[in-house]
């Protein structure tokens, strides 16, 4: 199922690529989905203050006037 010569644009390129190299096109879709899932996970981790854990392997000393003091979990 090759793309017709009269078709132009992104959809024709997609159809031609899918008919000629389906492995690359399929893995490209999975790669884009993986990158989007990783970006969502990183954003969710940063939004939930992920580095401010109750139990840490290293201790950090904050000054009393540091704005991060109000976010410390106890």
C-alpha cells in the first residue's frame, strides 16, 4: 500500500514510511510515547516536592531565614 504520487504532505510521508520501514515507524511511535511518559513523571515528581523526603541519607542545615524551611516535613 504505497502512497500515491499525487499525495503530498505529512500524511503521505507517514504512509510511505509505514509501508517501507514499519519497524522504524513503530519504534518511533513507542519512543515518542516513552519520552512523553518520562516528561510527565519528572513534572509530577517536581510538582510534588519529590526531593523533600522525611528520611534522607544526608542531612542539610538550613538557616532560619531560608524560604525552604516552611516546606520541610517533620
